[in-house]
C-alpha cells in the first residue's frame, strides 16, 4: 500500500483528547502520515491556548488556523463559515487521502462540508450517538456528509444504518479515550495537583456547558448550582465550558466565587491530567459527556444536570436530575463511589489497533466519495 496521508481536524480540548491516541498511532506507522489542522478553542487565549500542547506533544505536521475572534464567544454559523474557509486552504495544501473529524461541534460540521465539497474521503468519529439539543442535529447532519464512520458502539452502528449508511462504511472501534484510561500512562495525582495548584484532599469536578435552546436565566441557574455546592461543604474544581453562546454567562457566574477557599476554576486541562483528576474525584457534576463516557470507567459517580445529555446511554452510577436545588443537594449528599464497570459500553481499550487495522486494509480506500441515497426496505412495495 502506498503511504496514505491522514489529516485530523481538532477544535477543542475534548476532541483532541479523544483523537490524540489515534494521531500518535498514525504518526508512527510506516504506511501512514499524520497531519493535524488546529483551530477553535485551541487558539483562544481565554481557554488557555491549548494549541501549544499539541506542538509540545511532538507531532511533525501541524497547521493552525483561526476561525473566530479570540476576544469573544463566536456565533456557531460564523464559526462554521470561517472553519470551511480555513480548512479548505489546508486541504489544498496538504492534499490528504483522508480527513478525520470528531463529534458534533460546529467545526465538525464545517469539516464534513469542506471534505465533501473538496472530494476528500471524510471519516467521522462517534457518529450515531444520541443526546439532545442542537449537538444531535449537527452529529446526524455530519453522518450524511461523511463517507466513513468510526462508531463507538453497536447501538451507534445500528442508528447509522437506520440513517441509510452502507454497512461496509461503518467500523465499530470504541472510543479512543478508553485506551488512555485503561493504560498505565496517566500522571499521578500529586503531579496534577501541583501543576494546577489544586489544594484539596477531596473534591468534586464541575463541568457545565450552555445549552442552545435553554439560555434564559443561565447565569442565575449557574449561581444556584454553585450555591448548592457551597452549602454541601464539598470542595470543587470547575473547568470552563465550551466556547459557545452562553459560555461567558457561566464564566462570569464562576468569578463570583473566585476567592472562595473551597473553589478552584481552570480554563482548561491536559486531557491525561484531567483523567487523573477525575479518577480520584468524589464525583462529577454538570452536563458534560465526560460524566457519561469517562467517569463510570473509574467508578466515579455522575450528577448529570438537565437536558444536554438527554437520551444518552446511562450507567448505574449516573444520577440524571433536573436543575433543581433540592435534587442537587440530595444528590451531593448521597455521593458515593460506584463499582468500576465490568462491561464497558464505549470501548475496551483497543480502539487504536482497530482504527489502524481499518486504515491499513485496502478496502477502505475504495470507498466512493460520491454518496448515493439508499432506500431502506421498511415497507413492501405492495403496501
């Protein structure tokens, strides 16, 4: 097989954490070549300029481009447009054999559009998942634009088939972050605490994102969450939300507690460092997918607030509650470690090897970039 160039698109700390092990596996494989397009939150100073970490990780071919005004939270439609423009230039320069995109961010949709319009074989990771809000709309739209699907679960594969995707284009590899979680390469907790100046012996983690359809009274709702945590007597490490409309309201609400002895707020964390912090936490609170995907692997209980993760797969240690002070107070009082999951839903630690196996087989490179509509045989023609 001739050497194939794989271009990954990353726009946030979350998607980079999940794709990094795949990037590393491609980087060292003799038949593959790794390039990375870096944009979005990675280049926003407010969120810690996490692009620097990608350079520190030693990748040899990195292409940063700005898709939003670093001084303010960008509109999704503007981010999509500017990402298409920037990524198209990189596609022309790199000439990849495959573009790999992840999840349900505006940049993901832009990547699918740019890849499709430029006739570049486009592979989507973690399609077929269901949740709620506009994220799910973006995710399914990306499915119809993408040519290849690296799904996390058999349930996701079934939904991709229901959306009309060809079975041969779907590869169930699991979620690559599980590979990292089950490895021996995570830093120790003391190193994480020292690096991020976290003084607490015990703590919960708060990761709370804005929801597109629920921005009314957002700052008041975050203040309510913070007041309940303060009343619980627990120490808390909060991580900034994604840079979406409403993020500034959440961050401003956190600033009210900036000097509280029980509170530490961070713009971002290295993914491996975050996993160590999560592994030793008393629990995670908020509406982030890390409470659904990662926390149960470590046996860490999740208090999942509101509708953002509606319809997600739920382990026994996940408490799905409304944004209600009494419910949150009771959930915080009842936090206790769960048993580690014996049967992992989102992966078993072999995602990288499965990913490389697909890329090094000739069949995947025969996938046509011109997609055709497929009628599903749901009804017989006689009905």
